[in-house]
């Protein structure tokens, strides 16, 4: 087992909690705009991480990933409750609410990318001006960039209960929809297999490679 960098843990969780809160708040905000205020009533349109924390998915599972060689760093927040029956157009609303999460992480990818680019890769100011904060800020920005790419891509995978599954469910019909509904019961097992067999890394690493290439241009 490779040595764990314990100094990375607080940086990871600071970025992780913020990114998950932004993701879940985007779900709740979008649902409200489409006519379902359930998430807003429950205080989920908020960057405060407390309403979003799932003890296992937000704390325990990421720590297990840190201790598992080769596992992709990942976790999840408490899902925002959505009642599509409140929506003016349930199918369209469900699709956009589902996409809002990954899109919010895409926004954070852009923010962290620009920070990395113009603070450290092609700095507009002398990085030495940051003094002793330069290293932790650099780690925080790199973690934010990498983590939000992972969250964005992973959540688009059409395996329940990920956001991509809601999109696919709404575009399937007939026998395909029936088959997909039966597969949903095994979604959690499939996700664990993806994470701990390295398949998630195979999916995400090419995107991270493109991002790294763009950073160096």
C-alpha cells in the first residue's frame, strides 16, 4: 500500500464538500424552477454542506477510497428529493434537474481551470506573492479541477442512481425501458464494481489528460 499523504485529507474534503454542495444545490434550484419546491423547502438550495452530507457516501466511502490502492477518489451527497408530479413538464423537468448536477461541476471545472492557468501555469501575478500559501493553494486548485472532472463525467454514466440514469430513463421506451427498469435494482453493485475495478479511471483519465494538455498550451 502506498503511503498516504495525510496533509491532503483536509484539502480534499474542503473541495469535496463544496463541490458536492454546489452539485446538489443545482439539482434543488433547477427542480424549483421547473415547479417542484421540495428541495428548496428542505433547505437544499444552499452551499452549506450540512444539509447535503451523507455520512457513508460523503465521509466513510471517500476515506475507504483513499486507503484502497488504485481506487478512484469518489463519494456522494444525500440525494435531493424531487417530485416530478409537481412539475409542469415532468419528463423535461426530470432531465434538466438531472443534468444540472454534472453541469454545475462543469462550471467548477472551468473556474478551477482558469485559476490554475492564470495563477500557476501562465501566472498573471508572481506566484511568490502568495508566499507560504502557494503550495496549499496549488493543491486545492488542482484537487478542485480533478475532482470536478471526475464528478461531472462519473455522474453522466447512465447507471442508477447516477444523474445519467435519469436522462436515459426518460428517453427509453417499450422493451428497452422495461429492461432498464429491471437493471436499476443492481445499480449500486455495478457502481462499486466500476470504482474498485478501475473502470472509472479508464473513463475519466482521458478527459483529465485533455484538461492537462489544455492547461499547458
